[in-house]
């Protein structure tokens, strides 16, 4: 009986030793973290981020309204496309103030703001210009230049914001005109619509054909977009931030 117990004890000891050796030689299995949920990212949003998303929603709806005008010819869609851009500007102004009032911010707040601005003050005004008649090949090249200037300007701002900040972390000036200034183009287009100066042949300056470039169509009004884009990427234009 005693011999049997000693045999069982010896077998248990050998089994335990083999199990320990196996654990030492086997690769460690990483422990799984908290279970990911589909809407975890939404929990990181703060109130200011919701205001920023209203900015992007306004710009996106403006784009849809411009496209609707192109397909239907109903000028009320143009009015909607234009008026949604000042609405986007209001949201863009208030998202920072809401962040300060609520004393809350999120890690992706600045990037979210820049992406919303690209939609509302870069792509939407360009699509609006296309809708009112800037559809020549040269016009489209300039509109693409305008959008890319806006993207580049915002990327530069995100990179250099810290170097242009004071001791409190507040940016003291803008290098190049801020992209929301493009709302001024939309308001100018509103004037043209009210005075009937829109469409392929009716835009200010009319329409030109650049034969030296193979017959590219060119509307002089598109130079407003070229000027706006150039001012956004300028390093010599500095505007104090209020």
C-alpha cells in the first residue's frame, strides 16, 4: 500500500515537472484585451467634435445641392448650396468655443476639424463653381489647384501650429489666409445668381477659348479661385488670430 502511494506520488511529481518544462518552452500566449465594440470610437467624441461634424455635414450637403442643380437646373438648389457654407462657417467658429466652454477636447479634434474644413471650404466651393458654369478644361484645372491649396494649407497648419503658438498654447497668427475665407467666393456667387450672371456664357468676363492650349475653355471668373488658393498657401501673408 505504501509502495503504491510512493509510486503515485512519484508519477505526479514527474507529470508536474513535465508540465512546467512545457510551459517554459512554449511561446507565451498574449492575453486578449477588452473586447472591441463596433462603436467604441464614438465614445471618444466630445461635444465640440459633434459641432465639427455638423460643419462637415453642411459642406457635404452643399456638394449634393450643387450636383442636384447640375442635374435639374433648379436654381433653388444653388441657393441651398451657397447658404449651407456660411452655416458650416458658424459651426467651424463655434466648435473651438464649445471645447473651451465645456473644458473638453479629444485627441483627434484638430484633425477632425481640418478634414471637415477641406469638405466645406475646399471641395464644396469648387463644386459650386463647377455647377455655375466653370466646366471648361482650364477651369477644372484651376478648381483642382484651389482644392489642393486648401488641403496643403490645412496640412501645414497642423504641422506648424505649435511653433506659432504663445505660452498658453494659442495660435497667434495664420500663415496664409485661413481656408474658411473661401465662403467669400460663395457669397460672391450668390450676387451673380441674383443678378443673372451665371451659366456658361453669362459669367463675368464671359468665356474664352485658349487655342494655344489646344482649345481649352477658360472663364476669367475662375481666376478668383486661383487667387484664393494662392493666398492660402502663401508664406508671406500673415493674419493675426483674434
